[in-house]
């Protein structure tokens, strides 16, 4: 049985830790320091730390991973596994395990290297993605690949649902990969193809511009459903757009005036015109700091009707 160390922080990483604990001897778990969370802003353990304590595993939470490098090396691990740890690991940490350090990345590397691969793959309209287990080096997701699993992106998937499905696929991939490593089947295949980046998301990345085609706005809404969430604004509080849909063939045609309301349908939403005479149904919205509303109810509350322009659209 392999002797392993696990690096991870958010809820996404917990399923990987549980599978690793079932398939190996986990010598230690490393997570980011606890931080204030919740309404009372009390200090809460990270999800990975909470799971590690439940499993009875030794846990470290250094401000910098190098602080525990010597301690990890003294444990003489065979392998380290990293899932959404949130910090780069330097050479002194990477050298601790005998075989190396495997990282689970939610894209088909070298596509979407960086912090937010699931979100950016949706925003940029990708039709296919996957999970890559690769050997960490000191670059940003540049190391050689051990194993990969691919999947199509479903038309109705947003960032939370796609991340959940990739997590399931990734956990199963880790299980099979551990079996390969135990059998001595170690692969270090260099990454091939054109690299792309998935940088940290900024709030301004999620601003909706209705002069863009509806398909691009729909992709933006799906991709940023976790955070910061797509938003329309004009000189006041944001209106978060939580759910959209592309139109049916029988829906009213466009007029060439982005932002114009083509229909307000009770129980459904607002059909709004976008760039290139495209159209988009806005189904659910949330005025910032308030509850989620059906978009048609929101429009009726503002007395917005067919032929009007949304009062919170970006100036064109």
C-alpha cells in the first residue's frame, strides 16, 4: 500500500481525500489556514481539515507550505496528491515524496492552466473537458501527464453542476491511477498542444454586455454561476443574472437594438435582444442583497414591458 500525503482545501477536494484514505496510508494532510466564515465570521476549519479530523489524520495548516517541508520529508511518503490546495508548491515540498506529486486539474491540459479551469471553459464555449492527473513541477500546471479522462460538456451544465460531475470522474481516475502506480506503471508524458490560461476571476469579468451575442452571454452566466455570478448594472446596485436560456424557434425575432425587451412572459422570464440580432431569455435574477426572483416578476415590479429597454443595461 502506498504511503501518501494529501494537499487540499475546499469541499471539492474532500471526495479525493476520502478515496485516497481508502486506497492508501495517508501519513498527513496539508490544508490552508482556517479563516473566518459564515454570518458571524467565526473561524471555521477548511472542509479538507474537517474531513481529515473525522478520518483521524495528522493535519498541517502552514501559512507557507515550505514551513512543513522537512516534516513531510521525514515521513518518507511514496506519493503526494494535490487537489485545489490553493498555493504553489516549491521544490523543497515537491521533493518530499519518492515518486513525486500528482495534481488533479479540471481541464484537458495544456488547456486552461490556472485557478479557474471549469469556469473559463464554460465561458469560452468549450464543448469538451475532463480531468488531468499530472506530475507537479515548479511551473503553473506545466508538468508531465500521468492519466486523463475526457467528457462532453452538457448543454444545461453550469459551473456547479460541471464541477460536481468532474469531481466524480476525477475521484474514479485517481482510484485507477493509484492502482497503476502500485503496479509500477508510472507515466510522465509531456503536455502537447496549445496552452491556454484560466486566470483568477475578477468581478468585472462577469459584467454582461448586451451588445455581445446571446450565446456568449449565456455561456458567461453558466460559467460564473459560482462566483462572482454574471451581472447587469447601470449606476446602481447589481442585478445578478442566475439563469438564462437560448430562444425557441417560435420566439419573437430581433430588431437590431440590444437591450430591447421582446417579451415578458409570466412564469418564464424576459426575452431580451442581444448583439447580432440574437435573443436571450433571462429566467432568474437576484438584485444584489435581495432574494432570487423570476425575471418576469422582477420586470413587472419595475414596470418593464415589451418594447422597453432594460433600465440596468450597460450603455452601448
